[in-house]
């Protein structure tokens, strides 16, 4: 088994992370690397950390360039993926790292993104109940958003077990690579270093409906709608998301031990999710570059809330690593093949 | 009017910030600078940013060294301030930058700090209803904690106006100077740069009861206890706190305009609190070094929550600046004298 | 004495720093704030750290808008200042924070910038021998580049005293605000955080001829040309320059004490330059926001070189602070009026 | 071929990096992990990024614990390695990541470190002429210091080819992990973030004689002593070294093309050294976590100097990666086995 992959959007951060992981994946052969404006230039000019690919020339992103590969990764702005995917072979495994095929509800798509809904694809968060079955053998994968990966993994076991009322509050701190490589003044180093600021406050971020969709799908409180307050914060670091998810305890008597058992049950068999020992907390640095999630659970008895913290690398488990995890599943490989779980510390 | 001040704990971060502000305060003359282990060394060895004081020798922190000053700032570990303050003149204005005199409830003190409760002093958060009256003419001031300053200013107008149910969730992202200058491995630059991690999760941080105390004192819902879930996050920046406070809306119909009016009413006359124009968000960098608070209000109609964001500098408005603001009040000066509202950007 | 100032380029980093300092200068009244693309928007949208000016509307940069002020600060791209200055009153004090009037040699201008040479103005580095005389009463000031400020102050006393051969090597680490606010991919936070890289290596940076000009003007070795190897490095910090200047000792027997005496003689009377105590080193953090320079001198007997280190804030002493220092001189004020020497630490 | 390794000093930064790389090395089995004060605690408490080893208990560093392994990595303070190594089997491959066996000259050892000289071991910088021969089959390896790795690789081709006079000036900017994990106030995050400062200025750093030794060994100018002025700068980043090495051109006529040819000849066949395309510069971020070196060469004709820049990760190519490279050689494996050349970007 050996897959030949193409990467559209190869000059950006997500494309670069797909290629970084591809170089370490024993079953991958790297085929076409394509982009828009960067087409024609050497990959090394855009991805200086990948010396093995430095001399590759970036091709233009067209259906023709992407044809003839086993797997095609699309790391493109929303709207663009759906259009392109429609022109790719049904036999190829197409992996959309963008938003086009994540939402199942056309009305939600219309509200949050606008334009025509391209339809949902199997959702690439294998840890979510039922997700693996949908991914196995699939030829289309919708890679989750980075915040939804962190937020969903922090909250879903509690929601599914009915530990909490489905009124979830998530505040998530993200490294600035999550905003991509397009140069905008507020993302300049001089602006972000030494500073923190929220954005999309009050439910304005497009990842909100995706988190709601994930949690609603597993909610134990089937008659009560799941509501999610999501606040993203831009943090002065290049990579990483730390999500703090909390919700009112469904019953006063829930103890930390009980909550821990729920999370242990959800994650003990998961190869990429690490419920930390009591007394320690997730740190984003520990999962930088790894397809790994660190999770910790706490009960605040005074406030009557469950508080769960989760750390991921937005580009690895949050995007490209999660994508390869799903690709492995789709192609019948061991889910863990080629995926690092070791972070970069310090 | 000219005050002669002494600073105990002059080699630490809070002491350094008191001195930095003192140098810009037109009514201040700097008297004794004292410390524990650093006694005998030049101040310049500990506060390299204060060339005007570089050659001052640090004296030992004793009641004798601190005697004979109009104002004595105590920047000491908790427990130590109360002990020392008891030996200082009742005529001197004693300003405790530590925790010893913040909590009014002896049982809360006992639970969170242990040992004998030294009693509460007038609380140095002038923006809080009633606080200015208590501070005017006082000879003792308890400077609030940095997180309680940010969290209280984010939440209290909504709680006081009954905009929200008193179930407040606060996640606050803090620069590492908040942890002080004592060298601990997890505070090393190599650990914190590029990383974010929560601590004291589940209600374990000692600033929680202080926030509860502040909000309970103003709560419109007098028969319902105020509950606060507080999660601090260590952020890769030297200074600054960004607090995200949210709570369920008390009534479904609350609009952002109504919420904004409540905050405008609370803050329009406040010299140091800036309710930002709609569409902009607080950034910690904008208030670095300033005795300033940036606040923004949002209503998340889907989630049924009010979400308020606030940015301060933990060492300035969060400690030393807030302290001088209260000192100005206590001594009958204009509250704004000598306090910068201009931040350091970029 | 009270000066009314105008600031052209008020939405950029240099313009913002001029305004930040202006707010703390007792003799300044802020008149017109102008810009190009940002004209028409409120200043608060660009300078969120200046609440006192948040509601000012930015006017367009035209000679008419800038007329009628005592002092006009030009914080504009090179080429643009000269053009505009030519249309301003000869009675106004015009301060060019750009490069247009720094170089005295038309051939050097032609080689490094191209186009017509606009002629040199009095050079705003008061610490340089002879500079104060030229600045007093002047109605035109050329503010030095940030690197030349750091590099010249590190090297000139040794060059002037003949301590070293005039073969100066300068490696300087700069915060990214030195590159301005225009959004470029390599200046994104995700790129610069956690990384260091040189640029303009091999003598390609336009600040090189300015340093040569400064050192040549004072060189004790009048028959030997001054040569400068200058390597700038982009550092993962928002502000600050640390310059490491070294050169071969002119005589083997030079001791650190002798070198120190030379620097003490040059700087002991300087209000903004601090020769640090032996055993300590300049740190950029200590001078952030301050019109201050920290300097240290070392002799490497094994290598036969003098090594001098200097730290400044590129925006303060390196640009806007140095500009006000020269303005004070030009207008007959005390040179130190309104200029902070206290840095922001930690 | 499969090697069982032991790591002494497993709780520190170097030990952690050895283990991180070991997990990715196909021929390595991890045996004993030992430490001093941390003995008895789980490895996960010290190396949170290595989930695969989280439950390993750290043993005490004793000859007995380290016995029975094919390779023993010593990541210990200087002085301690030599003492311990003397008690280890001569058949084991002992790899000293510390300084004890780097210097060949007992007098240099005495001057820079003091105490008895333990004798030099084969020096683990395979790129240095002659080094591979000494490493093949060896049972003892002295891993170079991180600065000497960067500085030597930047300078030696020019020195060996006689391109420059042997008067080398090196300024190197290092991430703070180079200072280790021991908590010291000046290494706190609040101190280092946003700041740069030199140390050991004037030839005081112990890595200086090591660089001199390396360059003297290859110098084309056999009758002229090699002199090195080395200035290390602490940079606000966790990992990475950027070295700027310069020296007077030996002849005026040397062109950049000629210099480039010399470096291409030295490095084209090297698997871990990448001479970058003209017009690009090494960035430390590009080599984070990689056993890779980025190098660029420039000729400054005006200054008459060659300027070479080099970037490494101090913990990877600078220590643990370089160590494995040498281990591969010593054991007869392909030199590149198990060593990542892909960096972590952004």
C-alpha cells in the first residue's frame, strides 16, 4: 500500500503542514504541489523548513494537475474547495481542509458562509462517536476546523454522558498561524507579540455552528437544544490551541472522579488523546507538531460547573494531522501510521 | 501637597512598577526602598529600567526603615504584609499590594489562605460602587488582585444591573509577570514562550473568592447567590490580562444596545475605563504600562449569553497603577494625578 | 513656550510613537494628524493605545493640513518627505523621521536610494560631537535611522579616541516594528515568533552608509578610511535594538579600564546614555519606551578586539524620542523636557 | 542492528531532546532514563511532550543503572560526565553531551573550566575535516557545544580555504533553552520575552576556546594563530541559534561567487547542511527540531569582509541530533538514520 498525494494550496501554512507530515509518513509519495499566486516558484521559497522538497516547482491549482493521485489534499479558502472537488475523480480520496463540506445543515451553511451549500462529507474527527464508520472506505473527507477539534474533544464526552447541561461555554486561545499566511496588519509580529485579544466575540466565529453540530449529535439531553458560547482569542504564539470548555453540572453530586471516569472511558483507547494525570494541565507546547490532544477535567463544586481543558496544535491534530488520521482510516491503513505523537518541547 | 513614599519589596515586579509610576507622579518623593534578600544591593541590579534610581541602596524591610513616610507600599508575600502593617504608624497611608486585607469574610480567608484573618481594609477598586467613599481619607488600602480587577470590571455592571443571572464564567489570559520574579522552572522563558496552559482549574485560584465578594456586593439578584467559575491561563507574554467574562442573559430580549448602555452608564465618567467603539476588541498591548482598562460588550443571542471582554496591564491598573489611583483618592488629590493612560504599542 | 505640532504619517508606528511622546511632553499641543490611505478614519482605529486621541479624525497629508504648526513631524517613506518638506514654511521646524536628509554625500544618496539628493539637514543625534551646535535654532532636522543611532553610539567614542582601527563590525538585533506597519508575509507573527534571521547581509542595508558617515566624521585615524560591516537581524520582539559593535584594538595594551574611561568621558554628561556598571549588560527590555541608551564596553584581549554593546528602543531613542530631543534643542528648550528615561520592565 | 540506549540527565532539556529523537530512530530501544533530583518521579512530569514515555520512572544516575546498554548519553553538568564515564564499560558507546571531553589542550581546560583535564574524545562534528574517521568505531564521543557547532560550520570552510584572515568575529543569537532548565531569575519568561541581551562579552564564554580549537585545526594560515571574538546574545525564543560570522577577506578580489563555491564544495555532499539559494537567509524557525543547518555566504566588498550566517536548533543539530549523527557513524549505521531534516514552521 502506497499512496501518491497531491497538495493544493502548498504554499500556505496548512499545505506546508500536510507536506511536513507527508515526509514522515511511510506510505506516502508526494506528487503534485500546487498553488495560486505562488505557482511557478520553487517550494523552498515558501516552505523553508522542508529541504527535501525545496527544489520542487509549484504548479497551478487545476483539476488536471491534481488528477492521477490517490489522495488530494485541498488547503484552500472556503468556496474554492467545493468548486474544485466537483471536478476531481470520484475514485480519488479528496480531503478538504477547508470549511466547504463540514456543515450538514444547508440553512446553517447559508447563514454562516452564504452561497450554495456543497453538501456534507464524512467528518474527519475519528474520536467522535460514529465518525470512524463513516470514514472507513470513504473517498471524501471534511477535515474539521481547528477550534471545533479542540472544543469538541474537550466537551463531547461530558455532553454525551449527560454530565452537564448542554449550555457549553468555550474560550479558546489560538496561535496566529490559525489565521493563515495572508499578510494582514493585525497579524504582524509587532502587533501580536506581547498581546492577547479576542475576536468574533458574541458568537460571530464561523466555527461556532460546527461545534454545535458536533455536540448536538451526541447530546444525552435529546430534547434540550445544545447551545455553545464560543470566544476565540488570538494568542502571542505561532501554533497551538488551548480550549477551556465549561458547562453547568447536570447534577450537584457529580464528583471529579466521576467526571474523570467519563473522560477515561471516552479516551483511554484513543491513540491520540491523552487524559493527563490529575494535578497536571495541558500545555500547547507539549503537543506542537504532534497529532496529539492533551485533556484535563475538573469539577468546580462552588460554581457548579465542569471545566475541561484541551490542548492541540492547530496545524497538526487541528488540521493536517487529523487529516492524515482520517486518510489512514479511509484507506484501510492503521489509523496511527506516520503520525507523530511526540511534541516539540521546549 | 507632596507625599514621601516607601516601597517594601522594591526588588520585585510589583515594587518595580510602583517605583516606575512614582517617578512619573508629580507629587511623589521616593524615600526608602526595601527588600528581604536583596537588601544591601543597588536598586539598579534589580530594576534595570529605572536609571534615575540605579544607585539607590536597598535597605532591609523593617518597621524602622518604613517609618517616617507619608505612604508605605507593601509588595510582599501574603501573610507578611499584615504582620508588618501592624507595626506601622496609624497616620501613615499603608497600601497593601498583597492579599492580606482584601477578603471581608474571615471564613473565606481561612479557607483560601489559612491562618488568622487580619481584617479587611478599604478596597482599592474605585470603579466599584461605594469604593470611592471608603477610600477617601483612609489610611489603609487593600489593592485588589490583578485577576479580580479585570474580572470585576468586566462583569460587575451586568451583575449590578441584573442583565445576567449571577452565574459568571471568567477565563483570563495573563502575562507571566503576574507570577512574580521568584525563579520557578515552569516560568522559564523556554517553557512559556510559544505555549499556553491553564492552572488552578476548577475553582482553585485564590482570586476566585475575591471576585465573588466584589460581584456579590453589587448583585441585583439579592436572593440568589453569586457563583463564579474562574479559570486563569498563563500566556506567553510578559504583561497583560485579557479577561473573557460571560453569563446567561437574565431575559431573552436583552440586546447588545441595551447591554452597551448599561456599560456606558457605568463607565462613561470613569477616567481609566474605556468602553471601546462597537466592532473593536480590547488588546492587552494597548494598555501595557497604562492605568487603563479596555472593555467591550457582546450579546450572543444564540447561546443566550452576555460576553464581556476586558484588557488591563496586570502590573499597572492591575496592581501598582490601581494602587496610586486609590492613594490619590485617599490623600484628597485628583484621582488621575500622575497616572498614564497611554499604552505601549506596538 | 508651547509648540503646536503636526504629525504626517500618524497611523504608522513612528507616527504613533511621536504622538505617544507628545502626550507626555509638557510643551506640546497636538494639532493636525495626517496620513495617506488612513485619512478620514479615527486615530483610535490605528493607535489603540492612545485613548486621549481616539476620536481625532485623520486628515490627508497635504501641505495645507500641515501649515500653521510650529513643528511638523514627517513619518513618511523615503522620497516623500523631501517632496513635502519643500512645500512647508521655512519658519516651521520640520522634522524628517525618514531618510531623505540624512546623507551628506549626493553620490552615497544616489547609490543607496537613487533619485535626486534632497540635501542634508542638521543630523539629530545630539550625542555626536558637534551635533548640538548644528541643531540649536535649526528649522530642519534629519532624524537618524534606528540602527545608525544604536551603532553610532556604540562605536563612535572608540573611533574618535583612536582606541580601535576603523574597521568596525556591527551586528544588530532589531524588533520587528522597525520594519513598519505595512503587512508583509515575512513579518507575520507566525513567522517571526520563535525565529531569528539576518537580512541585508554583506552590506546591503541602507543604514550602512549613514553609520559610515557618522564614524568617519569623528575618526581619529584621519588618513585611513572608516569601513563598517553591518548585519541587521530580525528578532522575535516588537521593539528594541541590541547592537554588538567590535573592532580591532589599535594597540595591544588597551585595557578594559582604559576603554571604559573613554566611554565614560563621552557619556557621563549625557542625560540619555547610561554606561552600565561593570559586569552588567544592556537589555533591550530595560529601555522599551524610553529615550535611553544602555552601553557596555569590553576588551577581548585574546582576540585583540574591543566589543561594545548598546541597547535602545528603535521607536523611542531610535526615532521619535531622539526626534523630540533634537526638537527641544532646536527650540531652545532643555534637551530633556518631556522625555522619559524610564523603561518598561518586565 | 538495534541499540539499547540509556540517558543520564533525562529530566533536562538535552535529555528530553535525546529521548524525542530516540523515539523516532528506528534502531533505538530506550532503556534506563536517569537523573539526579528528579529520580523517582515519572518522566511525564518532566517531559510532557513524550506521551509514549510518560509512565517511565526516572532512576538515579549511577554506573549500575547505566550499565548494560549499547549507548549511554550523558546530559550532565561539566565535571560530572568525566567522573561517571570513568566508571562505565569500555565496550559501551559513551556520548558526552557536556564539555568534559571537548578540549584537547589541558591548559585550555584548566583556564576555562578548572580542575583536572579528563582528556579529549573524538569530536562529534562529522562535517569537520577528519572528524568522521575519528568517529567511526569509536566508543567515546564528545558532543560539541551548541555555539561551536553553529560558529564552526559558519566559519571553517572559509578558514580552511584561506578565503579570510583568521581573525573571526562571531555574534550568535540563541534561544533560552541553551541555558538549561535550572530556574534562574534572568531566564524567566517575563525577563526574556521581548528582550535581547548579550552575555560573556569580551571573550568570556567557555565555548570560545572550542571554536578556536576547531578553526585552528583546519586553518590554511598555519603560521598565523586563529583568533576568535565570540559574543553570545540571549534571544526571546525557546530554541535556535543564528550565528553571524565574519572575517577580513584575505584578498581584495574575492567575489561572492568564489566564496559560494568554497562553501558549496564543503557542504554539497553533506546531508544535514544546506547552503541556501542566493538571496535567501537562514531562519532559525526553519530548522527547529531538525538535524539541519542552513548557511548563507555574502561578501561585503566595501567593508572587505566575508559574512556567513548559519542557523541551527541548539538542542537538535546543536546537541542531541548531532549526537545521534555521531552515534550512527560510531556504530557503522548510515549517518542519517532516524534523523529528521524537516523543521517546524511556522
